[in-house]
C-alpha cells in the first residue's frame, strides 16, 4: 500500500506552485498577525497556530510531501511543541515562585512594565507553537502512513 | 427571532451539507460536504458575533481536518460504488433521530439571540459582567475572549494546550515513530 501508491499523491502543477508561492507569505503573515494581535482582535494562539501550520501543508501540496518533509527541520517541530508547553507552564509556575497564584501575571510587573500584556502574549505564542507543530506533525505522520512508518523508521533521521 | 435571508440560506446550506456528509456513499464526497459544512458553520459563528470561534472553525474544521481526512483517504482504499447515497438503515435513523430530539429539547432553554437583561442570563450573569467590566483593567488586553482564555481561565487553557501536545505524542506512539516526520 505504501511505496508506489504514495508517489501518485503528488501532481506537479505550475498553477498550484505559483499560487502557493504568491499566497504563502501572506498566509504566514496573517497567522502571525492572528497570533500576536489576538489580544486586541479576534484570534489567538490556537487559531494563529493552525493557520501557520497550514502554510507548511500548502507548500507540501505544491512541492510534494517528501520535499516538504526534507525542508522542514524535525528538531524545530519537536522543539516548538515541547517548548510551547514548557513556556506556558514556566510562566504559570513562575508567579507561584514569586509568592502568588498560578498565572498571576501582574507579579512580573517588578521586572518589566505591562507584564500582564506581555505575559498573555507569550502564553499565546506558546500555544501557537504547540498547535502549529502538532498540526504539521500529524500531517506528516498521516501522509507517511502506518506501514511506511514501521518499514523505515531510520530513514527519517 | 426573525431570520434574514442570508441566515436562512446559511442554515439550509449547513443542514444540506450535514445530510450530504452523512448520506453520500463516496467517502471523498462526504469529506468535501463536511468541509463545506464547517465553512458554513464558521460564517454562522461570525453572524452570531463569535469571530474567535468562527476563525477556529474555519481553520480547524474546514482547513486542517479536511486535509487530514484527504491524507487518510489517500493512504487507504476507496471502494467504488455505483450508488450515490448510502443505504439508510432504520435502526440508525431511529438512533440519530432520538439523539437529535434530545438535543432539540435543550434549545427552548437557550436565551433568544440578542436578548438583554433578565431575558439573557448568559449576558447579564455576574461572571460575564465581571469579565466585561474588569478584563481590560486587570489583563491589559482588549479582547475579552483572550482575557478569559489566557488569564482568568489560564489553568484550563494550559490543560487544553497539553491535550493538543498529548495528541501529537499519542499519534507518534501509535505510528511507532520517534520524530514528527
């Protein structure tokens, strides 16, 4: 089921490649806008992360999943996922160390002004990192398929 | 409440797509109907003035889910059948019908759209009013939804983020991979 069938997934099309090349930067910018500006407009980490993840999927559809897999650094994806969780938890637990409750942002005020706004922004970024990397990861995992994954575990290094 | 033409058209579209997703024999057509359903629902969210939910529905429901479904289809065998619609079984109809009835029974207890004051306990409730009155002062963000998500209910959101992370880890485990690639 894997090998020959999977190569049939990709159809090289000038129209798709050109469209994606033009649209991708704007989609990524929009994703970052939704993530960063989520505090003052609709959106936030979850939505921005999903849109950022979809940029990689667009590239994969235009240039082939295998090329996209080679282009995306696995370590970055993994680091984003676990780093997001760690960042969120660290910000939350940090206020407990300062003598307050979980996520009591204004305790950071002694280190920098507008700490609450920056804290929320950082938390949103952490969420965005988790969601984007897990979306990208699930995409690549599903594209590889079960049989493929078991057959060649060392080929993905 | 009275429906505008756009709202009525959207509701008909969403119901049609939902029926299509359930009844179409071809799985690919089902996935497409489901994506259209999500897109319609996301526009309904925007009309109901819940743009945060609308954005999520459009990005996750219509976007990522469709792509993941398509990938799953590409990796499996799609049976070719001549019939357009699924064969409907009486037991399924009875079960789904009972479920829909239960869901519909909760609708009358929801406040009318746009209702204010005592007629709408969701809006006039103490908690909602507290968030709306104090969110900017206490959290320095204008979007009250973000204030609730990241500050007031931050612990819940950490849980949600960890759930997403766990989903990724679970997928890796099930597929016996060590890295996302």
